[in-house]
C-alpha cells in the first residue's frame, strides 16, 4: 500500500508542477502571434456573414411568384424589347443619370443605359 501512495503522490506532484508550465506555454504562443488570431477571427466572422446572407424581399417575391425581371447589366433597349414599353418613366436625374421605369409588377432602375437594380413590388393585399 505504501508503494501505491508514493506513486499517487509522485503523479500528483508531476501534474501540479507541469500544469502551470503547459498553461503559460499556451498563453505565450497565443500572445506571440496576435495578427494570426485577429485574421482567424475575421475569417470566422466573414464566413458567418456569408452563411447568414439573406436575399432581399424583392428577390424572394420574384422567386416565389415566378416573376421574370430584367437582369443587372442589361441595356435599356434589351429591357424594352423583352418587356415592352414601361407604364411610366422618371428621369434621367443626376450625374451619373439615374432613370426609373415602372412596369406592372416591378420597377427597373438604370444608371445611364444599364440596369443597376430591379425591385419587385409585392401585392398590397398580402
């Protein structure tokens, strides 16, 4: 029995002696490279944002109702050929010139002659 207690005491002493050394070494390694830790944290935040990106309401409506709309980067003449004449037009206003075309289910926003956004209008009854 005496041997067993000596063995336990020896293991306990080694553990108590080495534990602070292990902890201090780990802390020293973390403090030695704070840029890597910051980069890792930024990377994790960016990945979380990418995973939690939500679609704009107009895109959700477009997908749910199967509404065809002009694509970003499409030219004015192409939009008019595909969708016909708009119900109304506003602009151009400002520099660069911004123009809005109103269609029954959506609004197209142009910068110059190029589509920069399409907003699907939800039904007011919903």
